[in-house]
C-alpha cells in the first residue's frame, strides 16, 4: 500500500518548510506547469472534487457508511486519468507518478471497505491519500501561459 511513498523523497521541494523572505513573504519555489485558462479551470474543478471526496470519506468512516465510502473512493480514483490526453502529455513525469499514486491509494481504500471495515486502518489509508495531496501541492502550481504549438 505504501509502495509509492518513496516518490515523495524524489520530489525536490516537498516537505521543506516554506522559506520566509526578509519582508515576511513566503517565497514560492513550486515548479510551474503551464496550462491554458480552460485547462486550469478544469484542473481546479477536479481538485475541488477531491476535497469534497475527502470530506465525504471522513463522514462515511465516522458513520461506518460502507456504501458511501465505496461510491466516493471509486469515483475519486480515476479523476486525473480522465483529463484530456493533450493535457496529461504535458505533465512532468513526477507529477504523473503522484497522480497515479493517489489513484492507487483511493483504490486501496475502496478495497479495505466491506462489512468488517476497520475504521482505524481506513483512516490511516486516508492519511496516505492526503500525503499525496500535500506532496504534490508543495511541489507544483498551474500557471496560465501561452502554450507552444502541439508537436506534429
Ligand atoms: C499530482 C498533483 C496533485 C495531487 C495528487 C493533488 N493535487 Fe490538488 N492541486 C494541484 C495543483 C498543481 C494545484 C494548483 C496550485 C496552484 O496553482 O497554486 C492544486 C489545487 C488544489 C485545490 C485548489 C482548487 C482551487 O479552486 O483553487 C484544492 C482544493 C486541491 N488541489 C485539493 C486536492 C486534494 C484534496 C487532493 C488529494 C485528494 C489533491 N488536491 C491532490 C496538484 C495536485
């Protein structure tokens, strides 16, 4: 289940505390992923869905609501995979690996579900999911830029 956690060690910036400049501003060292305006909007919509998903998972676990847990964990898993290939092809390799790790972590949570759901273990798995959320957020940002023409 933790087979992807090593990825986080490969990321250049994850888990490094923010560096404070002389005027108290936090410097932004995240790697820029250039996207179009529409792509950014699509990506951020998917991201907000992730947050909704985590919210639903939290309540489902607290109430041992296995039906909701199943629905949500399986719905969250393929979100980045469903993005248009023209966008996915431009993601840096480590970003894609983190997206895959996140997908696997949601599927692992779905597999732990069932009549004898162990809430403690499922919460730990949810913790692993959030590790990927924050690892990626510490490392990348989307920026709207004029994109180079697609290669032939
Ligand atoms: C593979 C990388 C990656 C993963 C994994 C990831 N995110 Fe994001 N997320 C991003 C990036 C990049 C941004 C945009 C940050 C920026 O441009 O400042 C973002 C933005 C967001 C936003 C802000 C949306 C908005 O409207 O501004 C939310 C909320 C969010 N992510 C939630 C999540 C949650 C919850 C998870 C885990 C379940 C997650 N993300 C996993 C890369 C990722």
